[in-house]
């Protein structure tokens, strides 16, 4: 593999293509990123040489597959600095991990009159599980608001989190505003009131060094497909003592201790939470993605993205007809940039940009309460990854100018 971040783009043949007769500038990385050849190769190798079900057979392939699967767990453990690989549960993705916590820890610990605190910038995946839990239990769901700069209002956090709070659940990085939230401070605040902190790491783990021990989060969920693994695999980190005290999420094979006609016991963690045949190849692919990111160095990944933001954000902000959401200071902004063009619907903008080869997303980005808070129904969103280049950024700016001209009938 190209272990130099400047050469890494060559590992992504998908990026080297034309769409609508234009060079592709793939800027929809917050939705999903692309996979490098070494990850695809690992997947192929696994299916061609080692594929078997895990933890079941004593035959050689089953042992090899089990070894690969468990090694992937250890790789993830070290990548996010968990204390033990038992604290790494493989899930279908971030959404699945958050639902797991709501359905087990939440079910067990939230009662009528309790409070759950989330932020107004949450993705629906870190909102609806808590909303439904609150409805079911007769608990109250409260929201931490934003500062005028579009960052999490920590003064409001201190107001919202009280002794009635049982769970605080907040995104580590927003998929719309491009902000990174202070999870360590939120964890301290939550713990001082006897609550747990659930971190949604979907937009953080692929882009910056993440240390769950230093953050002192109790649970932390993320998706593999946003960090170059196959689809359909993700991770839930949980502190071992909490996971051990929680009931299972689903029932079936693999998660049991002993089964009798009328009663059963459960396996120890992490297997208690991995009922049925898991996405074994997905986990193996995630392990390969972790290897790839480690070789690049997460500091380098973060710096490469920051360089792109420093380059493109001021250019966007300079355009009088463009509104950028979230912090205007590039130093406070991740590679997720939500924006609108005056008088144009973001879907029209995204369609026009696609004609120029620029792939962006438009819509509410699964964050409708945030849109409501901002007085919007939708935005366009460009989102960068380390393999993007200044050429991609230039193409975005040029396409935005052309779009404005086109819709203005050339009068702009
Ligand atoms: N949390 C955040 C902050 C996210 O951005 C997403 C996905 C999820 C949770 C859910 O992840 P999943 O892999 O389980 O679906 N965000 C986006 C997005 O912004 N555009 O497409 C998916």
C-alpha cells in the first residue's frame, strides 16, 4: 500500500473516473467513504482462503476465520485505546450500536420521571432510539442547544444535565455543522450527576485520533463503512463493568452460556451481544481498514483534511450568495461543510454539481431537529476525506460558481 498520505489516492481506483464527462470529485464522504485496494484484497483473500463460521468448528478454516475475526477485534481495541478487547462489540453499524445501548442499558436503567439528554445536532440514529425509550418509559428527552457560532453550548449542557439525568448521548463530530464536541467534559458532567455518556463516533473515528479511555466515555458507537471497511459492520465500545451488567440485545446462537428447556445463561462479553452468525468478513475488512489508517497515521489523516478545510472554507465564505453552516473559522471546522446558495434548492444545487462531476449530498442529513433549529429544511453538504485534493476543492468552487450563473440565466 501507499503508506504516504500523498500517494494514498492511488489505492482508490474508484476515484479515478469520469462522471457526466467530467472528472469525479467525490465529496460525499460523510455518507460513506471509498475503500482502498488493500482492504478489498483482504476481503478477497478471506473469502478465497479462510472463509468459515467462527467459534464453532475445530477444523483449520474455522480456526483461521476465528483468528482473523478476533484479531480484528484486538486491532479495533488498540485503535481506539479500549482497555480490553472484551469491550469491543461488533455490530451492523453505528445505528445498531446506539439501538443496542438504548434497548439494553436504557431499558434497564431509565424509569418514569428520569431524563435523557442529547444535543440538537444529533443524527436521527442518536435521537430516535432515545426518543422512543423516553416515550416507552415515561422519561423526558432534553436537548442541549447551540452557541451563536453553531457549536455545542456547554453552558446549556450544564443546565440540562441534572441529577435526574440517566443518559447523555452526543455526537463526537457533527455530520452537518462540522464541529467536534468536547466529549471528555460532557463525560465529567454526566458522571458528576451519576449518568453515563454515550458518544456517537460515526463522524470522528475515521477522521481523527480517538482515545475512548482518555475521553472516559461509557459507550461509543461507530460505523466501518465511513472508515473504509465493507458495509454492514460497526463497533460498539462499552466499559466492561457496564456491559457485564446489561441484559442481552438479541437472543440466539453464539450468545449463550447454557441452554435448558425453560431457562438459559449468557456468554461473557463481548459474545453476549453477538447473537447469530456475524458479519465475519466485514470485521476482517474493518481490521484491514484499521491497519491502513494506522499506517497513514491518524494525525496525518486529520492534518490532510484540515489543510483542505483551510483551503476551501474561506473561498466558500467569500462567495456572497453562499451560506456556510457551523463555525466560520476553518480551525473549528471539520471536513464536513454544509452550505446553501441563495434562492436555490439544495437538491437543484447537488444535481447541478453532479453535472460538473462533483458528488455532494443534499437534504436534511438525518438531522431534522437541527434543520428546524437553523430555520431550514435542507442544505447541500460537501464532505472531505484525506484522499481528496485541492483539485477536488477547486472543482467544487468552480461548479458552485457555474451553478449560480446557470440558475441566474448568466446574469450573476
Ligand atoms: N451518527 C452520525 C453522526 C452519522 O453521521 C451517521 C451517518 C450515523 C450516526 C449513522 O450511521 P450508520 O452507518 O449506522 O448509518 N450519517 C450519514 C450522513 O451524514 N449521510 O449519510 C449517512
